């Protein structure tokens, strides 16, 4: 391996290592409203007993965590509306994968050939690509009366959900 090729390989490896290190330093999205960022929960009342709830996680937040936080927020919305039971009318989780490519700025410069210098670079030496995935979960929930909840096998008890998932929710750092 020539010294220039070794330098290019080292620069590529260093770029990948730094990207992975920065991604590892990022903490998962805490359980918080998405007021000042694109990550966290949001909700909107759609009707008298219907709400849309969303939770968006960053690339360090696992899919299961995003879905748990969506469920927790749905339970809190239910309780804040004065109800005790709810069900998911629609629910889905989207995966968004972005690809980041870094360019190795150290191409091979050759010796003079004929009347000028030539530039030679191999594509596999100069580019590194990394995939970054994040999840967004959303749902429409319907609040139920106690009578409706008794007849509906999919009904969830908001207090029960909060008791089980609330203590696990990572709170934002102050």
C-alpha cells in the first residue's frame, strides 16, 4: 500500500469513526413535548372524544421506546380529558432512514505524465456512506365511557398504562 493510499484509507476510517462517535454521544429522545425541537410528543384534539397523538424519536431512540412513549402520551391525554379508558382507532410507526456520505478529500495525485499532472482517484477509496434511522409513531385515539370500555376488548385503562410506563420514561435533562 502506497503512503498516499494509506493516508486516504486512514482519513476515510477516521471520518467513519468520528461520525459513529458523534452518533453514540447522542442520547435518546426524552419523554417531552416537541415544542422547541422536532423530537418528542405532540397531540391534537380532533373531536369531542378523539385525539391524534404523535411521538418522534431521534436516531438514538429505539422503535420500542418511541411506541411506548406514544402509548404513555395517549394515556395522559385520556386522563387530562377526564376519561379513564381509550382505544387506538389507528396506529402506525414510520421508519425514516437517511444516508450520509463523507468524501475523502485526499485523492491520489500522480507524477507528471506527458505535458501535465494527472489526477487519479478510486471511488471505493474516497466515499463512505452511513445509514441513520429514526422512528415516528402516531395514533388516533378514542376516549371511552366506562360502559363502552366494558364492551370493548381493545379498551386500555389510562391509569394502568401510566402506572406501568410512566416510571420508565426518561425525563429531559435540566
